[in-house]
């Protein structure tokens, strides 16, 4: 069904069963799909449990780099998901660490713009790194020490970003041999009461403009997170389903990786936006069109309960 | 000579005299043209004095927004330029203030990412503004106060940038009625010993990515700085010459405004880069080709001394 058949098809009941029956693996985005903030989407805990009881692989793929995977396990547990294992969680922080260790095989240290989630995953992967903190509050980019062993710059969401961190990253990236990675391309994130916060993609754009270089992006819609899952679990995209709430990240990610895609309407994107991509004359917009649309993943419940 | 005739012509002696004879006004970029850091380009003080003695208008157009114009006057004086008046200096900070007061006629306050130079010019222009400082070191974008009277965000070089400033700017720019201005598009600036620092353009890119909006850029290569000069001094672009060291800002600015352009090789761009634009097959690259090239503006000296 992937490719030409993408139909933005709103499905329910037995149609959902027909889709799930052909899939061995279901990949879920977290924010806007499984939970919103500290509140699980109604029915999501049961959906995850029942899919696993039916023998399906369930994975969680999130561009959020602020937490290490162990904190995700705790959050799943706190929100009532009792059977999610750390190995099933693929965050952009974890996958960035895997990339640096196994793909780039970086020889030297990584300069990090990011936070706790990134630090912890790098530490667990055994990748040496330097936190981008100011060495000394009085220092400027003119007089601060630079580490000659920095071989990569990794940029993620960093709510303690300072000008000095940005400037140091620019200096390191002057060296073309220094890798330039971004955890994810998310431009912004919604907060409460209409407030927003700049995402990793925003900070990456600052560095891309300052250096004239393009970052290698680890998170969705790049395929690297799927490659991590495939290499660890032997998953085949043709019998996998990607379920997400953002057309430009989740749905594009699924399409890029060759999976069928499903938009759920409990998060950012709307059915109207999906339909607008479908109706757009420009062929390059079709890749944002999901194969299927559901109001919520709770719509899975009647059909997977039946199956038991 | 503007337009089709752009020839990247290396000129000297009487050729320079022929060019200057047709011009009533000469616009100079500062960094890399008039001075490098705290050192005047050899001969530059005499060039400026002699051009003025010959009755030419001399203007200084700089994207550097870090200093108010009065500090430029002091710097000119300190470096041996004895006859430069504040009115002849058009900085991106000053022109941003003029734009907000006279063009946008902003009704409300301006949220500023920037520094002393921008603050001072806004104050002198009578434009109310809020410094983007953290209200309280412990605050985050979730709980910090926002000012409902903010009607514009102005972004310039800010070596005290924090994440909270960026995040607040994003929140203000959620309102489509809030103007989005950038002092200048400079992506980075060279420092000593191969170090670099992100420029206003880098910080603007972070906000453009986070908000999905495009900033109105005041500095070169936008024409607004020339419009400021033209409105105050009645200058005609067809008898004005723009002299600069950066093809992508100064030369493009001159071309955008309908002036003849001259590249001087005491700064960033090289003759090879100019020639590469000339040789490029893509017609849109021709706009970066200067009409004339000199090694240094000191090459003016023999011909303007002669003229006295």
C-alpha cells in the first residue's frame, strides 16, 4: 500500500483490523500519539498491551532528546503503561549516540549543545563528550579555551543555550573534519497557554547559517532511527506501520523508510492539512499524505479486543 | 555602468579618476574597507579627507549593529579620521530605529535581541523597547512574564543571547501582527586567530526556523540603508559609488540600489571569488560581480591628490 496508494483514508472498525493484520511491527511516535504531556491518550495503555499480547513488535520513536531512555521507561510506567521495555524506545538522543559510536566511529570528543538526555545516552554508549557550558561566566568567545580533541558537534534542544555555546560550536565547525550532527529537526514545540519554545531545528539553523554547513539529522524524518530498529530487531518496513501526529516528521519518516503510515488526530496535524497535501498539485507534496487516518489510537481497541 | 556593464574590472591610476569624476557620492563599508579592527587601512584617512575636500558626499554604511553612531564617531577620530560627522554614518542599528519610527510607525514596544548599539539608537529615536534580558535567572519560558504591549521583535548581534531571549521572541512572534525585523543578515564574523562568532543572520535564522516567518532585514544587501541616505541627503544612485569588501553584502547592496560598485581587496572577498561569479553560467550570480576592483582604497590617493 506504500507509495502510489497513499490515500489519506479515514478508517475504523474492520478497516483498522485489515491494516493491523498485515503488520508485524507498529511504530508509535509518543507526544500527541501515546500521551499529551503528562496525560496518556485515553485507551493508549490498552492498545499497547493488546498489540504486544497479539505478538506484534511495538516500538516508540521520538524526536524528543531531553530525556534518557530510562526516564521514558519511568514515564511510561507512571502513565500506566506497564509493559514497555527500554529496548523498545528509540529516542533521537539514544540514536545520536549510536550513530556517533557505530556509524561515524568518532575518534575524539563530541561537543554537545543539549541537555541531560543527550549526556546520559552518550555516557552509556561510551562516547566521550564535552558539555557546552560556559567555562567561566566572565569568558567570551575571544578568550575561552577550545578543546583540540573535539571531532564532532551534536546539537539538540538546550534550554540553557548561551551565545558562548553557539560561538564555540561555530569555531569547532570551522574544521571540515569535525562532524556536524543534529538530534532532530523539530523547529519548535508547543507549551501551555499558547506559548512555544524553539526546538533543536531552530538551534541547528543558527549554526547552519553561521557555518555555511548542513547538519546530518538523526531524528525523524531521516531514516536512521528506523535503521537502528531494523538492525536490532530485524524489522522489515513492508510489514511495519508508522503511527504519528505530525505530517512533516512522522508521516514523512514512515514514507521515507518504506512503511505504511497512519495519522492520528490527537496531536499537531489535522485531517484538513493531510487532505491539503493530497489535493496539492505539486507531486513532491504527496509524500506527506498518510495512508490512513484515525481519530485516536483508541480506535484500535474494539478490533484488537475482538481478536483475543 | 550599472547593470549589463559589470565587468569586475581591476582599475588603477587614471581609470580610478575617470570613475570618481562621475560620482557625487561615495559610500564606504567600514570593516575591511576603512579599517580592520582597531587599525585604519593605510591611506584611508587621507582618502576620506580628500574626497570631502573635493566636495563629494562621503557616507559610511555598516551592518555592524554593536555600536551607536556616537561610538563610530569616536572610533573614526581615534583612528585618525578627523572630519567624519555622525550624520554621515549609517549603521544597521540606527537604520533599524529609523525604520521602526518612520516606516513601521510601531505603536507599542520593541522586544530586542541585541546590545548597547541597538538600545542607544532606539532610545535616541524615541522608540520604546524592552531589553531581552532574563527577568530572573531562575525563570523559564513556561513561567516568565510576557509583555502584551510588544509589537515588534528586532534581532541583532547579541553576545549575551540566552535561550530564554530566543524563546520569548518566538512567543511574541506567534502574533502575526508583531513585526519581525533583523538589523542585518551577516551570518558570522571573523575574530582573531581563526575564531569566528555567529552574526545577526545566524540568530535570525534560529527564529525564522522556530516561527516559520521571514524577518524584514534592514542592513545590506537590503536597500533600506540607501533609502535612509537618499531621504536625508537627496542622493541619486546613478552618481553614487558603493565601495565594499564583501560581494554578498556590499556589492549586492550597491547593485540592488542601482549604484556602481567597487570591491576593495583589504577585507573578506577575493578577486578570484568575484571572477568566479563573473564566470558562473547562472545569470543570477552576475549581481555579485563588482563593476570595479581595487587592491585598497589607498589606490585613490594619487588621483585625488592630483586633482587638488
